[in-house]
């Protein structure tokens, strides 16, 4: 009989446990050589019971299957020996790039966004800490156990512990970026106990992302934009003023693109008139956005309309069609639109003198104005 050598090489990089022989228990004779590599541990079974764990090196085995006894037993039992043995080679290296993720979103109670559904994913690394415990409690009688089987099996443990950790550490998603490391450390501490029960050890645990649904992300982006603006009232005033200015500039530019001076003037009138007509609506929108009372909004709209009417009269163009207006016209001769009357100038209540804008006293009689 030749020398029997038992060994295993993992050529795929995916095997965690490999049994020799693959088909089941075999006849391992006395003096057989067991070769265990540096990244392995071997668990020796005889008659279905784990007898010893072999560390890296070359080991000479002693079993009940002595050569002479084996020949006697073979004659009695028709060529089959009742003394059967097997060796489970366990890969002791650190398995990296193991992935985890939520199959379905988990529900999280957010202090600012109410109930939010979250999806999460990441990576972890692990190794076998107790080979005999792992073989007995996880592998069983399988001849091969792969890395993908561990990932599928452990994913539910990880998601469950992460859900518990989020509820204890996180109050709102707005604070999530600064808490990734803390959440990962807390989840890893919880998972170590789960892994240890089956002879495994978690080395690293990384959370790559915890994301809410797309509609919640859009809402968070809008809130970020609002915070970046700062003073909302001033921002709305700026947007309204810029819109009016753009309309006037666009009208003038359109006028220059016409043929002849008359066409350019008419087009310019349309742009200016349209911009002035929009003044009242824009002013009302700004006032409404700033939370003013209805009476204040009406006053602001009225003031803008009066200013627009005065400017229209001074410009001698119809605010509706842009046609030229003769002096003193109350209706547009082209489209029939009523021309807003220019407001009467302020006068001193005592002497009737016209007052300049912003005057605190009458320039003629010196009366103090309220």
C-alpha cells in the first residue's frame, strides 16, 4: 500500500470549507499524512464524531483502520470497513469584499421628516474563529461551503442589527453624514455576538450609503436651497426686480432687431409697455410671498399700477399694443385701451404749492407736512 496524503488547495478563492473525501467518509489508514497549509485548519472526524483539530503543518494519523485489521474486516464485511473517517479543511483567511444590503426598504421614524423608508448597503470582512463550531453548527454534512452562502445567510442579521442601531443613534436623516462611523461601530458591536455563536468573527463593517426614496431626497435638496438663500423676502424682491428688468431689456433688444426706426420704436414700446403692465402683478406676488395683509397687498398693487400708468403716459405708448399715444389721449387710438391717468402731484394743504418728492416742509410757506 502506498503512502496516503490528505490535502486541499482552494483554486477558486471562494471555498470556506472542503471535505475529504467529497463523497463521504472514507478509509483513512494508520500512518496517513495530513498536510494543513498556513491559511487552513483541519477538523478530523471518525465514526461521525469530531476527534481533533489540526493546525498548519504535516501530521501523521493513527486510526482504527490498521492495515492488518482492515484486511480482516474486508473479508467479514464483503470488502467494506465499518471504521470510516473524514477531514474537513477550513479556510482561515479573512474573507473580504462581502456585500450586504436591504432587500426591501426599512421604515425609520425621523424627527423632522416623519416616517421615511430607507435603503442601505455596504461591505464587511470576516473570518472563521472556531473551525469545529462552524463545521458542526453551519456546514453540517455538506462537502463544500462557499463564501456566497455566508453572504446570503448573514444578510438578514446585518439588516436587522442596523435597523436597531439607526433607531438608537440617529434622530433625523439630516444628521446622517456625520454619524456614519458611529452607526457602523455600534452595528458591528451588536453583530459580533451573532457571528460568535456560529464560530465566526467580523473584522470590518462599512456602511457605504443609507438613502431615502427619491421624493424625500428632492425635498431635502429644496430645503438645502432655501437655507442657502438666507433672507427669503430680499430674495423674492431681487427675483421680481430682475424679471421686470429682463422683460424691458428683451423688448428693447427686440426693437433693435426690427427693420427701420419706426419698427424699432414700436417693438421697444411693446417691451416697455409689457414690462410696466407686469409691474403690478409682480409687486403683488412679492407682497403675498412676504406674508403681507390683504390691505397692504392692495396698496402695493395700486401703487405699482399708478407708477406704471404715469410711466406709460410719459412714454407716450399704449401699455397694451405699444402704439404711440397723442398728448392728452385717454384711450389708445389703435386698440381702444384706456390710458391710466397720471396721479395728481402732492400739494401743500395751506398754500397749494406743489411739493417735491419726500418733502417734510412746504418750500413756500414752511408748513410742516405729516
